C-alpha cells in the first residue's frame, strides 16, 4: 500500500469514527407546552364484568409520568333501548359500572351514547355493538424449525368472518390470565384480513392474524428469545372483540406511533390518534368510545 493510500485510508477511518461518535450526542429539545386536553378511554364490552371508563388529561411530550386522572366527572352511557348505565368514580379518574348477576351492557345491534360532564364542559360520543363470529377452535403444535423463533409450542385460532364487508376486530390473547399487550401484539383484522379492500370478506381469518396470538419475546430479557410462546400447562385464552371502524383505525394508528422508533430514518411524523369523542361545541378531544360484542375460547396446553 502506498503512502498516499495509507493517508487516504486513515482519513476515511477518522471521518467514520467522528461520524459514529457524533451520532451519540444527546440533543435537548425544548417543546412548547400546549393547553391540556381531556383524554377518554372507554372500551366497553358485553362481557359480564365491571366496565371501566378512564378519564385523564394530556401531558407534555417528554413527561414520562402516568397522566393525572380526572375526578368529579359525571359519566353515563345510554342504550337505544332506553337503559341508562351510571359509571361511578372508584378512584382518581376511573369510573365503573358493575353488572348484577347475569347482567351485561346489552346485545348486538344496540346503539350507545356516552355523556361526560366535567368542569362545566359536556362531552359525548356514539358507538354500536357490532356482530362477532364465534371462535371455532384454538389449536397448538410443537414446531422444531420455526422461522422467526425457537423450537417449541405455537398456537393459532380459527374463526370465520361473516358475509358482508366492513366488520373490524381486535383479537386479544391472554396467557394464564395475563393480557398480552405489547405494542407489537396488537392484533387487528378488517373482515378476515389486514385492511379494507382485501377481498377476504366471509372467509376464515388469514394465517398471520390467526398466528399473531403467540407471545412476542421481551426485548429487555435476552433469555426470552430462546423460549417458545407456550409451554405445557399454560392456558391460552383468545377473545375476538367486534370493534367499530373508527376504533380499528384508532388502534392501527396508535400501534404505528408506539412502534415508530423501530423504523429508523423511515419513522412517521408524530401525530395524535383520531378518536370519536367530541366536546359540545364540536371540538374533538382525544380518546375512543367503543362497545364491543366478544366471543372467546380457552384451552390448556397438554
């Protein structure tokens, strides 16, 4: 190698090292605080459990504390059949309606109106309980050459989307009673596929949705990458929630935003998710109101 080549190579290494070091510099961004807004978290179901509506306020972007709950509100849900459900505050920001024995919030096809009064302001929203197909089965098998994971037990569920386009779903999975709620585990379906216009109306849910009930390994626990999603003795419970189209797009946007950091230079601009709750003057606030019919099935891995 000539002297000229050595100098050129050394200069390249210097520039590369300087660039890599510069990429590690921390930059403090001074973000102008905005006016606080009400956030409504109202995901109700027809399951015979206590139903919870959570009210909170927005907070600065870089504030990593839990948002403050909103106390002193009046919260009711009224069905198109005339039933009024009063939600009572049990702790800061949590408003609960508890059914009596064998009581649920309603049936498929019923419309619901949410009314919130807090600090002299009125807020409202509407939702319909849509149809949900039954889950036909939850199966599991041992795989010894899984492409993206270790050898072990993997599961999937089977259900068929009913005829008539426009049905949207949130598939929830529970491992031994614990909800699998990582951002990448948000499992959504539009009809039997991923998105509107997929020509999958009335079909069995496609394979990626059926198999997305498997737990995703924790990034901060290296050993988890060597552990299969399920083991003998585990209970797999799958719930199929029939959500409205607004809730589908709300969750899809939220998932993209939460996982945005994984996209590097291709990350999307940060935005608020578009909800369906409005102040009485027509101003939209943050959050979602949805009343879902739910079908479910649980199996134990043997």
